[in-house]
C-alpha cells in the first residue's frame, strides 16, 4: 500500500473514532462537557493533521514523477528538419547585406553577391533597394512633402491602376401620393493612375564610399528624400499630367476655382472667407491651407469684420499656425501672387491619390565620374498622382490683370 493510501486509511479510522466519541459522550441536550470537548478537539486535530500530511505527500509524489520523467522526448519516427521562418527576397538580411556590399565594392562584385541580388535586378540594369530601406525612403518623402503627407497613398505592383469615382450624385425628391418616383442615379467615372519615372544622380567621392565609418545608407536616404521629394511636390501641385503627375493646380483635372480675387497681386479677408466656405462642409472637416511664405506674410495683416486677425500663430509645441482655425502648410512650389496665378489651395487633400509603384532602383555608375574620383548612383522611382474628387479642394485665383 502506498504512503498516501496508508494515511487516508488512518484518517478514515480517526474520523470513525471521533464520530463514535461524539455519539457516546453528548448529554441529553447534545452538548459535550468541557473535558469531552478537549478530548474531541484533540481527535479532530489529528484528522486535520492527517489531511495536511496527505496533501503534502501527494505533492511529493507528483514532484518525484516529474523528476523521474525523461528529459528528452524519445525519437519515434524519422527526424524532420524544422522550417525556419526567414525573410525572403528583398526583405532578407542576405539581400540587404549584398546590396550595400555592391554599393561600396572597389573592384566589382563577385558571384556570391550577384547571386544574392538576383531577386532585385531591375530591367534597366540596376538593383531594387531592400524593402526596409524603401519604406524609410517613402517615409522620409512624406516628411518633406506637404501634399504626400495628407494625400491618400497606395502601392501598386503594375504600371496602371484604375479608380472608379462618382462624377455626380443622385438625389431624392418629394412625391405626390401614388405619384411616380423620379430616377436619379449616381454617375460614375474612371480615373487612371499611371507610373511616371522620376530620378536623380547621387555622386559620392571614392574616399567617403570606401570609408566604413561613412553612413552611406543614411546619406542616400536624405539625398533621395530631398531631391525626389522636391520634384514630387512640384508635380503634385503644378504637374500637367504629361510624363508626370497631374497637379492640384492644373487647369485640367486639378482643383476647382473657389474664388477669383479682385486684384492680380493682393488678397482680401473676405476672399479668404469666401474660399473657406466654397469648400463643402464634409470636406472642410479635414481641410488644410497650402500656400507659399510670401502669401502667408501678406495674409498675416488681414483682419475679419470684428478686428481679429485671420492668421493665428501656434502657441505650443506640436501645434500649427492657422487661418480661420485650419492648419497652414507652406510650399515653395505654390505660386506667388501674380495675374492669373492660383496662390492659395484649401481643401481635403486625402482626395488626391498618389500611386507608388513598388521598387526604388539604385544603379551604380563606375566609369562616368571616375576622372573626378567619384562614383555615381542613379536613383529612380515611379509614381503618379491625381485628384479624384475636384470639389473636395478649391483654389483662390488672382485676377487676370
């Protein structure tokens, strides 16, 4: 008999003895005398102690079984290699290492590096940047580009992307009793996002390139964001749609004119207020102002009918300057006040769609700048942008003369 079973048997006997003692020692009122109470409590304590000992022994037995169990599971079948969940393609560490190795290589690259980079060979002879680096590039572009920061940005793997848009909305009408319903349907159109190529040449001296302390990755990121970011923002505002995005200020496909100023070179407070309310209420909720510094400087002097300045400065860190309570973003690519110029843009820029074709390409130029002790890198990406709902964004246009 096991130790636990012995203890259980002892406790059962002790309990039988205690019950018998109670039955035989209670008086006619069912009460024990003080002496009998002390004797019973002693018997009861023995039962409690045996119970604790049983629990203690059960824990000891469980621990013994655990310690006696085999450390390793015995092999009962043919061993199988475990699959390791590794990143593949341009997301892999191997590709990232090979990409930056070829960028710094002094005398060409060997088979091992070429093999690792085979996943990202571009049709024009360059290499697609590692996925992680591409994400940081796009993020840096948004930080330097007011339009991209507020636009709807999506990725596409092919050259074109068609977007169905509502050109005009249906409406309801009051109907006479038993009268006919008037048909009024939404009218749909189609916008197409293409993939226009934008690029730059980044030159690095051989001394810096071969210096392991030089942060080549960060240098590429900053230069790419600055150059491509400026080029993009100019196109997102002023592009004509030919081999570049269709800009918000373009006459065809751009924002609607909300207000035409009375002057070719000046703007009044009333005209700003009119521009504000030319944008329908649903689009004003997330609307922002976009204009250049010279225009902001002129607007700072304007007051409303109550003598309050329309422009209000940010008072705390993280806040923005505002006009009529809406944030201001400045861009050097917004026109300065001149005859016919569209100087102020106001609306919800999330209706401007930007399509980034996946894959930023870097191509090393070994010979082109060799006479100057430099190595060049062609950097390019493909992108397009279009305003899919013109009524969501309005512009103020200066008088023709």
